[in-house]
C-alpha cells in the first residue's frame, strides 16, 4: 500500500472512530445517570479497541511514508529536554490511568537538536507503548536525558518482560514482533519505525534488554551548537497534548490492552514475521 493510500485510509478510519467516540461519550453520560458501572467497563473496552485500530493504521501510514523516502516536514530546531519537560505531565497523566508510574530525569541544560517534531511524537509514543505493553506487576518506566560530547540522548528504561538474546537483533526489522504469538496483536512496526526515523534524522537507537528484567532504549541525536531555547518553542504546539487523537493517547491507551499486565510468569514466544 502506498503512502497516499495508507494516509487516506487512516484519515477515513480516524473520522469513523471520531463518530464512535461521540457515541461512547453519550453512552457514558447515560451510564452515569443509571449508575451502571458494568456498562462503563464495556464502554472502556470498546474505546481502547478503537485506539488499537488507530495505532495500527497510523503506524502503517508512517511506515509507508518513511519507506518511500518521504521524510515529512522539514527538520525543526527544538530543545529536546525542554520538550520532554513540557510533555511530562501529559505523559504521566495518561500512564497513571493504566497504573504504571513514569519518572523523568532531565538535566537543566541546552539540548538543541534538529528533527521532524511531528514524527518524533509518534516515535516516542511507540517506545512508550512497548514499555507499557510488555509489562508486569510492579513495572515502572524512567526517562533520562544526558549530554554526551556533541550528542543529546534520551534513555527510556522499563522493568517489563525484556527481550531474549535471540530476538533482540531482529526487533527493529519491519513486521517482526515478540511476545506470545496469539497474545500479541500488533504488526511489528513500532521499533522498525523508531529505527527508520532515527536514521533519517542522522541519529540512532540502541536497545539493551534482559529477559525477565526489562529493556532500555536510548535515542541519540546530534546536538546543535549556538542553540537558544527562545528560538525553539514550536514543540509545545500540539505534539503532546490531551487531544484524544494525539500520538500519546493512541500509543499508550492501546498498550492498556496488554495481556501481560497481570502476569508474572510470562514466557517468551517465537518471532513473528
């Protein structure tokens, strides 16, 4: 499917799901009036399934575009740590909804980088999705920023299920997923998109993981010199907002459907291609 076809499909699906959300809002109001908590459980399930549909189609559209060599918008100068600090309240609010705490450790120093800020929202949401989806009781996520020489890095670490040594080299390949076969309902594009995006921005992603202990993903961006924070506040213009169609809502609320969250005896499955 071409980028144009994938993008058009996503637009139609988003429009249709917007109507579903409208109907769900009306149903929630009626459930409140009737004090029907059982109905709210069903409505929540429908809502989260809608987010799964949105994430799958959004990732397919982004994959088609990056694969075609269309890198989207022109790179924008942003302060990476300032952006994360600006978004952390929204991120924490959504992750707390599904019971996984997230902490931020961001140095108070300039971290100017050039990247496509809209795509970065989707990429970061995909990383958070993975950390949340392959989780277990007691999981927590940390986001740490660091300046290393001429690079700015973000390291996202979880205490989830981890990835086995044989699967780890393959997880950034398109349409490869890990998990328990029938229990994993994604397309295997999340980390492939992260790798494609980082390479397109002259950066890279590195992944460390131990099965049963957790995973760390580090994003490394070339840092720009002579950078002023006052020139780069565009990142707050809708990238990480409370809008129900923002990348964060789509990625994180899809992860809330994880079949692993209540299990402590997770067994790694085979690679799916």
